[in-house]
C-alpha cells in the first residue's frame, strides 16, 4: 500500500524510514540545544550600531555658546602672593592675561601679559619703583603677496636670530631680552629670512609672576639669511646693546654700564651626508675691538658621524649683554657610532688661551651605551681635562623599563683641578600610572668637595609629578628634601607645588607654594668651553601664591586651535626641564626651565611657568608641531634639534603630554 506515493517518486521505504528518524531527532534535540545555548541576558554580546544611532557626546561644560566670529580664547588671572627672600619679606599682587585670536586677514594673534605690584621692587637702594610686569603681543603667519610670511612682536621679547646663528655645534650666541618691537619676514620658496628689532634693554625678574626690569640702555638688532646656491646659505646679523648683565651679591641679576656692537656672518654648505659652516664675529665693547672665527664641519660615513672644527676668539669678544666664549684658540674632533644595540661617541679638544689668562690644555670625552634587551641598557661616560691642574669625571649608569616604569641607577665621580674628590649615587624612578597621574622619585647620596669650605656629605629625596583628585581638582609640582653635614651644605626642603580647583565652568582657583634653599654648580661638568651661568648662588626663598583664573573660548561652533570649526578637540600639556643626566626622562631631581617660549603650529605662543609647565587647551585632533624658542634658557643649556621642533598627536578629549629636555655639554 503506497499511501504517500513514494514508489512513484523513486524513494525506497528504508530511505524513507531513515529520513523520518532524522526529522524526529531534529525536532526533539533542537529545543534542548536551544535551551542549553540560549545567551545569558547579562553576558557580553557584540553589537554593530549604526552611526546615526549613536548618542551624542555630553557637552563640554567649558564650551561657550557658538557665534559667527573668528576662533578666539581669553585667560585672565588675579594673583596674591607673600614671599620671603633671604632676610627680607615682601608682598606681590597683580593681574595677568593671555589668549589667542584667529583672524582671516591678519594672521594669528597671541597675548601674554601681566602687571603686578611688589614691595621687593623698591630694592635696597630706595629707587621707589614698586610696579612691574610685562606684555607681549605676537602676530604670526601674516601672509603677503610674493609668498612672504610675517611674524611681528610688540612688548617684552627677545631679539630674533637667523637659523645659521641658532644652529651652532660648539659655540652659542645668545639672544637679547628687550622691551620694544620686532618683525621677521620669511619667504620659504627662496629660503630668505629678514628681521629687525629695537627696544629698551633689560632682564626678566619676578618669582611666581615673571616681569621685566628695564635697564638704561637700548637694544637694536637686524639680520638676514638667504640661499646663495643649491646647497649654500648665508646669514648676516647685527646687534647693538647698552649694558651688560651681571649678578649681584644676593643672586639677582641686573645691568652694569657698558655698550657693545657686534656683527656675525655665517656661510654654510650642506649635502646629503656632509656639511660645513664658516663663522666670522667682530665686536666693539667698551671701546675695545675684538674678532673671532670658527669653522664647524660634519660628515656621515655609514654608521659613523664625524664632527670637527677649528676656532679663534679674541679676548674681550662680545655679543650683546650676556657672556660668550672668548680668549680661546684651538680645534676639536668628535666621532659617533650608532647601530643596533650599540651607541658610542668620543672626542677631543685642544684649547689655548690667546691672552694667557684662560684655559690652556686639552679636554677629552667618551660615552658608550649598550642595550642588552628591549628593557635593559647600561653605559658609562668619561671626561678628562688636562691643564695646569688635571681633572676627570666618570659616570656609570643602568636603565631598566619594566612593570614599575623607567628606572635609572647612576654613579658620578669627579676628582682634580684643586677642588677635591666628589661622588654621588642616585636612583631615578618614573612610575607608570593611569591617565591623569604621573610621578617620578629620585634618591641621592654623595659627597661634594669644596676647595675653600671642605667636603659636604649630602642626601636628597625628590618627587615630581601630577595627580588628578577627581574631575575638578589636580595637584602638580615637585618637592626636594636635602640634608648635608658640611660647612657649605644645603639643608631643608625645596617645593614648587600647585593645587588647582575648577570651581565652576571656566573658573578655577590655584594655590601654589614655592620654597628654594639655593643651588650650587655641579662638580661633574668639566667642559672648559661651557659658559656657566653666574646666577646660581641664590639665597633661601619661599612664597605662597593664590590665583583666581577665568578661561573662555568663543567663535564659530567648536572653534579650536589648529583646526576647522566643528573639529573634535583634545589638548597639549608638557614641560621644559634641564636634563642633567641626559636620559630624556624628567627626573624629580632635575630643574625646570621657566619663561621659555613654546609655539604651536608656528601660530600660537605661550611661556613656560616657574615649574617649566606649558599648555594649549582645545587643540584640534590630529598631528601638530611644537617648537621651542630657546630664548631664556640658562647658559650653557640648549635644546637639541629633534626636541626643539617635534610633532605630537592629539586625540579626542585627552591631553597629549610631552616633556622636552634641555642638555648641556659634559
């Protein structure tokens, strides 16, 4: 009996039975399997959400209502401070302001200004001056016909300098601070730059609030750089300055009488692997003429880089108000190698005093580092100075990157030149913390020799970092505790701490505490051509500063620095510091570099504060360029080319952090 007609379909009964059992099994097993594999309502499941279904980000409470004007930002701060310096006490209070303004036809404008009243400015000579401050207005990237681009400055600034003057390998020509005006013209297509500046000479002063103390003289500067061939460039710079910067007995800086006029010419040739630069400098200072010449050359051969040069600088040679190298003649040679895990360099200088009153001998250096793995590296450096009194300095170090962050163990030893034997062991630890927190710890113990006062045993403990205490409160700064047992010992605590509280949208309150016990020169730096700053012997100082700050951004919807209206935003924050051990990591024991200009994308300029910190809020997401104008770095510190101009990536609603090291010859 064929009820289903399967015989007509060509299907046998055994095949039909197997098919029926398969269907029955599937009907029975499927519900059980579905019950066993049903997803847990609380378990994670991948989901694809259409962009149009995304909820908008919560509004930024600091964002101002949009308008049709150009992007602009304003910052205003009210300051109250109480300070003690040596045996004197004084009060400071004032107002500071800053901001940015993007224009359609007049470039980018930046303002940095403050005005304060201080009892300290009366001075011991009773000059009666009690107001101080500074104001700087920059206009950058003003484009004109013919491919010209202008940067103009008005207020307290430093003289510009052509690139060939700034990029010196062995010698440094500083810029001069002034209260006046400057203009700089660039034509990128032809490689031509011209500048001029004029104003009243002076020095930066103030502690927590940086001001400008004008002198009696004037400063005038002019210069030009041009491309004279496919591989040749030349520059000519003129500088006239009234007065010389000197240190007084209290560690402050001031102006002494004396005029100088100087001219510098440079000619440079560059190829893919080789370069040479010729320099001529002539000056008249206090009626005395002097001249100098030096040649710097470099050559890259495979994995080796060679630097060599000769120099002759007359006694009394001058460039502006700050001291420069003079009364020396000789030559130098450096060789460097870097490949794989190895990095090393060595060099020697032969230096003779032209007038017989300066250094007369040889100076040699050597450095080596080996990276044993991706986490561990170690190395050593050696400095030798051979003259009437021989001296040497040795440094041994080991670096390790691990779960506890970046660790550096270092030992320094110096002996000779009549100063006695000095040594120091230190441990620097940069801890890896989550976003919004950073902390470096330094421990040190050693013995510092003094030819007049004897040796001093010193122990130090230092901290540097920042901590976000919730969404509205943050703590930043550094602290250093020092104890010594000798006649020249420094004892006590150095502090530079700031507590910031965002009390309302666009309003914040900052409390800063500062204390310094003074500083001393390092016995481990032996380079006879390194010009030490004469302003290191500072007296004890302490201060407390309370600031109320208001920030506001206006303009087209979400107008940001470096981006178009509507662009997503983040921020850039960082610091400039004196990298004493030259490892590129800011240790808690290393000093900040204050009052140095940092420029974002060649358009917006700010100055570092007393802790070396700077910031650019509301920067567009993407890649940006940071440039350090090393106009106020203390001698003999400088910023290497790869750090002086660097690229940085900004992401949405995050602060990109960058610490920029300044180094000195060793």
